[in-house]
């Protein structure tokens, strides 16, 4: 497959897997993935995707590194405090694998820029930490016909699913959650909290699902929602179904263009 000696050595543990091999590793190297957020979920997901030979990673985050981030956002270190997260992330990821093409965007994702940003990528990972962004990413992926791997974390619990609502019979995020909760009902940052290691668990699962989608192996998480309870160390699977009255992906949608919701507290 025209790998260099260094590439063969770097990815040898993956190449020897019958499900991957040289052809699969080449698919990973040609893949273009867009990651929303360089925080708790995005950090472990990006680390493993880039280490595994991803060809191109687009990374968006408007924030700077805060000391309170370091408990769970493992892309960043103490010396990166006050530095833009995308700069900190790119430096760390390039140190792991200098061959990955990493495009960074230090800006907020919005209805005005999301379609342009996502259009050049094959697969989208949502590691955002607020409801408005999750709905915006879901809607844009539906309109652009892009597969989406969505995860979220809260205290000791996490959720994970793969969304391909542009395909027949598969649900979108709105089929599960029609609209964000009112801003005044969202638990405050100080009250909510999150176990740092929980972000690692869900972020790594996102990366795993991304590799599977790129390679076309295993069982996709479309039509399934994984619920993880860290306190009980228990995974539970819930079957998901397309809502025939979904405001976005039903035959008679009420949402026909991107919309933005009021920002809610991030954890």
C-alpha cells in the first residue's frame, strides 16, 4: 500500500488486525474528520484518532485553557493555561503524530459558519458541552448528509449514539430530544460537575466508533443509544426510532433551515 517504513512501524498493531490491514489503514489515512470541541470529550477522541493515523482533523473551539479544565481535558497541560485550546491541542497532537493534517478554528460554531466548516469533512464528532450546539450540529449534519457521532457527559453518566438521519428509517438527535430544555432549567456549572475520567471513557468510545465508520467494520451505533453509568459501572443500550413527526427529518418537516437556541450553561 506504499507505506513508508516509519508508517509501517507506527501503525503495525493496527495493520496486523485482519479487519484493518493495509487497505484499512489507508482508509484511515485518507479520512477527513471534523471535531466540535477540544474539551473533555474532544481531548481523548482527538488523541486516539490522530495517533491511529487519521489523515485530516478539523478542530473548532473558541475557548482558552482554564485551570479547571485540566481535570478532564487531557489535551492540555498547566503550561497551556490561558492559551487558545485549539493551539494547545494542535501542538500536543502534532507531537504525537506530525503527519496528521490539523486545521484549527478558534471561533464559535454558529448557523452562519457551520455549513461551510463541515462541508469539507467526511465524518463529524460532536464533543460540545451545551444543548444549543448539539442541536445545531445535528441539523447541519442532516442538511449536509454527514454521519455524526454524538456524545455527552453529566456528573457520572454518559450517552453515545451515531446519527445518519439523512438515510431512510434512521433517527436524528431531535427524534430522541425534540428541542433543548429551557435555559432556566439547565443545572448550573457549579452545581452539576463531572467526573474527569468519565470524559475519557466517552471520548475514547467516540474515537472507536469513528474508526469503525471510516473502515466500515462492526456494528454501527445508528438506531442505538448507549447509556453509561460510571457509579454502577454499567452500560445499557436503548433502541432508538425515527419519529414520524420529527420537526427536522420527518416527511413533513417544520425545520427547513438552521436555527440557533439561547446558550445554556456548560459543564
